[in-house]
C-alpha cells in the first residue's frame, strides 16, 4: 500500500549559489548541523499532446537512496518571485518497482494504481504518457536554527547548479535570516529566478542572477 500525502501549497525560499566553491563553503559552515544526504533521480512526464505543460503542470517521479525510495508528484501553477517559490503540490509514495517499470515504459503510468496518477489521468485527460528525461540531485539536509535547510547540487546533462532551499510559512523571515548568514560569511548568492524543472526544459544553465 502506498502512503498518501495530501495536496498542499508548497512555499519555499530558494537562493542560488554561483559555483562549486560557494556550495563547498556553505556545506562546510553547516557541517555541524548535517542531518542526512539524499541522492535523487528526477524524471518528468507529460501527455503526448503536452497536456500538462499546456496548463503549467509537471508530473515527476523521484527515486532516492533514502525513504521514500520512490514518489510521484504533480506540481502546478508555480510562481517564483524574489527568491520565494509558491507551487501547488500533490505527492504520494509509490512502490519502487512500479516506479522503475513506469520510468522504463511511461505508458505503464496509465494503469499504475496511484491517487496522484488517477488525478492526472482524469483532470488532464491524458491518453498516454511520454518521458521527458530528467536530472540528478545531491541534497544535503541540515537542522539549523530551527530551520530545515536543503542544499542542492543539481546535475544536468549541460551543467551543474547549486541552491539553498527552505520550506516555511514565513518565507520573508527565513530569507532575511539566510541572507544574513551568507553575507556574514562572505558567500555570494542571488535569488533563484527559475525552477530546476524550467532549467531542465530550457536545456541550458541560467545566466548569473
């Protein structure tokens, strides 16, 4: 049986780090607060007529070396302004073997038992699925000043991006704390202007932000 996670509005602070040196400095500073490291593979899917992207939605299968080993996620109507991301998210754990079978043969997403996939099939009227490809991500998680910080090293076929994320109901307050920490330690950063998925679809790294 898969574990169901309720749909929600995900609100995150997203700060872009310019290069590997900045990423290394941040992870060194945060090392005493390290909780876990997740190695993730993210694969994306759409209908044959781009039914999801036409409505600003994305379907993702994420595989990880830590629980949940596989999750299916529907994201929709993403907005990213001044380093604060707001996106509707519906996520559900999926059996790893079923997820892998669907990754290898995307049409199996049509018959896989999943509340999220049923919703996609019904709401978007897809008659099949096509794989779009994806990217890998190494996520270091830290418990710092009562915040759950996620520091990402995202590897695309065309390059690597580095980012700090923090989900919070008070994004402006969190952003102020994070910016103070980075400035105090001489770490360059910028507000993320593009999601990982958008960068992947663009096929190129964003210009310096």
